[in-house]
C-alpha cells in the first residue's frame, strides 16, 4: 500500500485544503445538480442539502469515513411520480420516510449484524434493479436531448445534445488526472458553450439575479401541510432497497481505497444512519435524497488525499454556493438538450453498473432461479408495471420490481450443488 498523501484526520495546509476541496466539489457538482434539474426541484437547495448532509454524515461516522453525499439518481422517477400525485410536499414526505427506513435498518444492523441484509439483497436482485433505474429513464434522456420545449423534434437541440455527449465521452475515456474526474461537469460546460452559439442560452436571468439570495425552501408546516398516503409510501420507500445496496457497495470500495475495514469501525450501522439522517434533513428543506458518491471515492483513489477535512471544506463551499443567486440563476440557464446529452451517458452507466454488479459476483444465469429473478425484475421495472388496489393504493415501476425481486429471492429454492 502506498503511503497516503493526507491521512484521514490530517489537517492540510490552507492552500492545499482549498484546492483539494474544490476538486471534490467539482467531482460531485454535475450529478448533484442534474437530479433536481430532472425532477423540477431547486438546484440551489440541492447544493445546500448536499453540504448539510455531508457534514451530518461526517459527524455521525465520527470523522472516520471521508465521503461526499450528493443527489441520488435512484429517486428521480419516484420523485417525479410523487410530485404528480401529491405535489412537492408529498415527494418530500416520501423521501423523509425512505431516510427513516435507512435509520431503522441501521438500528437492526447494530443489534443483529449485517449478514441478514446481504441475504435479503444479493446481487441477483440488486443488479437488475439498478439496471431498471438507468433503462427506465432512457426515454426521459432521449426526449430531453431530441425535442424542444413544445415536445417537437428539433435538429438544433439534438445536435447540442450530441456535442455534449461527445465531450463527456472524450473526457471520460481520454481525460487524465483532474480532468478524468469531472467529465460530466466538463461535458456540461462544453455543451453549454455550443448551445450558446446556437442561440439556446439566455443570460437575462443571471443579469437580473442578486448575488445573495435565499432559495425557496420547501418546509413542512410552513410551505405545505405534510400528509402520508399509501401511494407515496409505495412510490418512495421501496427505493431504499436499492440505495442501501448502493451504499454498502460504496463503503466496500472506500474501505479498499483507504485500507480500512469500515464495516467494523465506525460500522455499517453508523454510515447507513448518516445517509438516512442526511436524506431526512434534505427532505425537510426541499432537497433530493442523498447517497454517498462514487465520483468522490475515485478522487480519493487518484489523489491519495484521504483527509476528512477536505469533505468538510467542499460541503461548506456547496452550502455557500447555494445562497449565491448568480450561481443559481446560471444553473437555471443550462438548456435542456445539454442535460439530455449528459443524461444519455449517465443513465446508461447506471444500467451498466447493475450488469457489472452481477458480473463481479459471478452470477450464474445457467441457473434457472437467477434467470427468472433477473428477467422478472427487468421486464416489470422497464415496462412500467403497476398494481392498483382501489383509488389510492398503487405500486409501480422500479418499486414494484424491487419488491417482487426480493420476494422471488426469498421464495425460490436455490439449486443444489451438482444439480
């Protein structure tokens, strides 16, 4: 193992602290802003809640897990559906309940250990559900890339999307050092510049915006009266099955990078609790649910600068940026086809990572049990299957496929050796 450039509790010099914190901010920025852009939430609030969530996570894990928490892609479709069903307040209540599930699971793991959750969520279930997240959003990405504001085909918009996609791919494949960590951000910047030449960017919002501005937070009992329905519960809560699995995977990778057993110290229960509390806090302010970011783990692996103080720095910067009105206005001027071009790659990568999960665990599709579980999850999730019971009880899409996948895994017998 190479000696770390900065160990976990090592305080960097001011100059190094600033530069390395900015790098982590850039690494998470594109994805964290994309989620609220797609779901109709406020990107400024997403930045603020990601910073608050990261600081909360660091506090709960006793400063022993250098991680950044950004917006979760798994909740994109459920948030859109929940907003359509009951408005932004309903989506936030659903996110709060999903975060509460994290906390409950953390308490159970504290009491019983983590073996049971690994049995409940094997890769043959998690992999296809992650694929559903990406492939289920494929049509959204293509429509954003290809159509104008009226929903009609636009060659100009599609060309902007393809240029954005090309720039993102080039930096993903050929980027070196710092540039290899922020291909999404570079793709957005390059696509934005090209969109400007095509007349798709209007800077009037930026000119009119104030330097300091308080975002329109969505706060229970102030901006809406919270309420819980079975529809919202079944839209949002089952997604925790996927994000908990994603969280576990990130902690395994992070432990390998920093050469520590994070399941033992500070413990999986603490990291899950930190993630859950961060999601609940975000929901109380109108931000998207949180998840630990693999992009920032990649930065750690390259720089070998593991200091948790770097994440404190980037979290504080994110919170400050959220209150800078000019930055919020600039984000809102990003044309839809630019985000569509980036989404084509990101959603595809999400789907591919689900496939990789099964490959890494050597899932044998010669075994009929595995084939059945994966096939049912994929078709139900991507096909948009829905169960209606009465007028208010509804389970659909990814949530339904996740639930049925878990049930199939528990019910179907495993093949005996040699059978």
